[in-house]
């Protein structure tokens, strides 16, 4: 104000001066208002199909948080993992981060996610909300850091019309039956070349998915890629009859029976276009089919022994008001209404226990294979250890090579050699990280 | 005094550029060299010094060996295809400048170089598609067996070479065209008077006189060949997997080790190996082409 007086040739009367000061302060207040009251948080997701879910959650928070703006940035999972590695270490990451437990462990070890506030901890630790598996999946060394959200879990998808045409009335009950079914379901042209694959298997492409899918199949024979001992250490020990059965099944289907070929259209896209009769995938495919092929005649079935469960939680980074808003968002995402919306509209399975799926199951019976399973059904998950991605990526590279080698199909000794080499490589990685069991 | 002032002015004028170059080019190189001697997972604050352990591990890493072999084959494959093709195409365009379509030819050949890499690779992915691709349709029409271009271990590498060569060709032709335009016309006229045919003039005059251009183009092509990544990634990537065989190349392996396996120190040691390879090859090219040029 003193400055204004000095600059004025004709000093203003007191009332004018006060009016001018008031106007200036008023303008300043208007200019600063959005910065003070509006708040923005970002949500980073590795599943593009989940963007509408997070937007739905944000929409539901409008009444309670009218000034909160939620920016959802959902990209492909592998790119999401890269941005996390760079964003979290440079302090540029989003406030709400969606990440699977097996990968999140590295970040938890380095203190890059916030510890949950007391009320979130109480919510997560309440057995009425989450079972022990999901409570552990959001915790590190006994402390809660995340809010369990959804899980990846596999089941068999099959085309009911193709089954009927092949005279198959039930889904396969044992893993060995999958090959017989695939043979009966494969459609061929006049030259015998398959035009519709009997069973779409993950045979190529980059990334660790090939190894994950192989693990799911091998699990049906009673074997795992790595197993933990009583001391919490890990070991690969699958170069045996079960491992051979799993790998041989791939090779038989690809090279001997040719129920599927490496260049045939594959995965959900092929199933939706009726280019394959059956395949194993997570529950999100139900939402994908509803959107892309709503008239597809299909059903789902549980796998012979059990399924992988890949729990995904919401983790929070940052501090202050943004972190508080981020926790509020994560809690809102876990509201029963929102979780049912997630299952109904996107297809991923919520982790929360106390949900009533009956209305959705009635409308979408295909979801039953994911939530109504036999008591004896077993689950496994990816180990929460540092080198898990490297184990899967290197195993995938070996499997891709094996799947492309027709000479292996009829040579058990050669299959065993591949399994031994893969197993040794995994154990070498575990040893390097000090995680190998004796 | 005036000379000193000029010298100072020159230093001051070049200093911002040097500073930027040091910060953006030299610092990352030295940091990569330093990281290659450490174990670092990108998340931890600790970076223990491990000496040459990363390099020792590289010696026994089969994925690194595969990546190195694939990258070398691709880089030299692109070089072998690009240099002679570019030289011949540039010669044809240069000596046919009277054609009304010469501008079209130049543009058509240069266009792939400026087309964004990812959409171009997507288009080639369709061309190479085993079932719906036009390449197999042509092969079938000619009576050949259709091929699984993106799935067969050998054909998938060839596919990457074809894509990279297609992209590198435009730039190489452009540089060769500049070279052809700078060649002395009198020499060619003298050769013609002596009875030399067009191909003879090209072989005995153009090629030797274009050695500096060939040196430059081959260095650029080889270096970019060793940096191949997006082409291999796009040809084998898909939202739901199972689209094609992943051709493992060095840059892809580095990215995988850095951001999927969280082994930045190890990836840095791969980068150092790549740097050394490119440096050695560049020196070899310089010595070969310069020596012969003098002779």
C-alpha cells in the first residue's frame, strides 16, 4: 500500500484506497481460489479396460469431494511397470497406483509406498472384509500398505455350439482330456490344415505370459514352476513326470495333432471371432465378450485342479492432502457397490469377501466358474520375490524355443533336457539372489 | 590482443553447445560406464560396487548372446541390403533426371524414412501376416508355400531386416544423390570418349569416387542397425499376446533387464558392450574405406 501511495501523483483518499485494496485482494482471492480448493489426484492403472471403473468411482465421490479431480491414466501393463520404476523413484508417480503384489514387493522393500492410515489398516485387517490371503497381499512385514482390489483368476472358456457339434456334452474334467477335446473340436480345410483351433494355447509373443500360462497348465498336473520350503526359500523342481506331461501336451497339440498352430489367431480375440473352440483365461474376458461379441455362444468351467490367483491392490504414494484424498479414493473403490459395478461391467473379480454376487451371477452365469468352485479347488500365486519377473521372462524364452521345435514332440528325453535346463536356470537366478532352498 | 579476443569469442559462442553436449551426451555415457560396475535395481538407494561381475555374467547369459547375434545379423543384413541398393537407386535417379517422374521416385524412396516408425511397423506386420498378409497371397499365387514370417526363428529375423532396410534406404539414397551430383562430369565424359559403357563408368568411376559417401552412409546405417528396437518390438507385440516370435535384440534386452527385471547395472553393462561394438566397427570402417580411398 505504501508503494501505491508513493507511485501516485495524487494521493487517493482513504476510502478509495481501501476500496482499491479490497478489489485487489478480491481479485487475488479469485485467482488463487482454484489452486487452494481444487485438488487433483492421478490414478495409474496397468489395465486399460479398468479406466471406466476408476472414472465411475471418481464420479461417485463427487458429492462428498466436490473439488476433487481424479485423472485416470490406464495403459498396458508392461508399460505401466516401466513408468512405475521411473516415476516412483523420481517422485513423479501418481498418488494412486494399481499393482500386483508380486511386483509391489520390490517397492515395499524400498519404502516407496505409504503405510496405510489407521482406519484403512483396520478395514483391511478385518476378517469380515478380506481373507488372510488378500490381507497378506496388501501387507509387508505385518504392516498394511495397500487396499486389496481385484484378482486375476483363470477358468476354461468354451464355445458351446462347437462342443455340441463335436458331440461333447461336458467340459473336460482332467488335463489329459483337453487334448482329446482339442482334437475333436479342431476344424480343418480340405488339406487338413486347421482353420479353427481346438484349444488356443499361449505359444509365442514377448513377455512373461507364456510362462504364466505354462505354469497354470503344469499346476493341473500337480507341479509348480517354483515352490517355497519351510524356511521361506524357493526352488524349481519340475523336471519330472508332471512337468513332462505339461510340456508334451503343448508339443503334441502343436506338432503331432496340429489342433493349433503357432501362427493361428489366438487368445480372447480368436475366441470372440470363433477362431478357436476353447482357451484358458481370466474373468475379464467375460466383459470383453459382452462388449465385442455379445451373441457368442459360450460357457466357462473350472480347471481340473485349481487356478492361479494374482491379487492386485491399490497403493498410495505422495504426501499431505493429496495422499489423504488418494486413500479416500482407494476406500471408495472398495465400496461394495463399486466392486459389484467392477465385476458386472469390467469382469475382474473383487477381492472383498462380503459381497453378494447373486444378481450378477444370474445375469452372467459365465462368472460362476470364478466364484463357485469346488471345496477341493486349489490356488497358487506368483511368489513375492525380487527375481520373479526375470524367472518368468527367461522361462518364457525357453518355452517359446521349445514350442517351435517339432523334434521335441516325440522325444521324451529331449523334453526332459529342456525342463532340466529351464529348472537349472531358475535355480541359478534364485541362488544369485540368495533365495535358493537347499 | 585481437586474436585472443576472437579466440575468447569463439570459445564463448561454442560453450553453450558444448555444455549441452556434455550434459546430454557425455554425462549419460559416463554414468552408464559407472553403473555397469555396480549392482542397482533402480529402486534402492544402495548401489554396491561389484567390479566386472556384470560383464562376467554377460559371458554366460544365453539371452544376451541371442540378442547380440540377432542384432549383429540385423545390422549387417541392413547394411548389405541398403548400401548397394541405395547406390544403384541413386544412380538410376541421378542419370534419369530428365524423366518427369524423377521427383516422384525420390519422394517415394525417401518417404519411408520420415514415416513414423510404429505405424510403419504395424503396416509391415500386416504384410507379413501368415494368413491375411499380401506377401503370402503373392507367394501362393506364384505357386510357393505360404510362410510363417513372424513366427519362424529365421524368417522373423529376415522380416526385421526387410523392415529396417526399407526405412534406411530413403536416407541412404538421398545422401548418395548428393554424392552423385558432386562428381566431376568431365571424368565421365572422358571415360565415354574412351569407350566406357554406363555400367563400366559406374563401377570404375562412381563407386571409387563415392567412397567418402559410402563411409558415412555405412557408419550411419550400421550404428542405427545396432540400435534396432521398435521394429522388433512392434512386429511381435500385441495386446493379448501370441502375435509373433519375439526377435530378441540388444536394446530390447536392455530395456527388459532395466525395467522388468530391475537390473539397471546389468543393463548398463550390455550398453557398454554395444558402445564398444559400435566404436570398433566404426573404426574398422574408417580404416578400411580411408586406406582404400588413399590407395
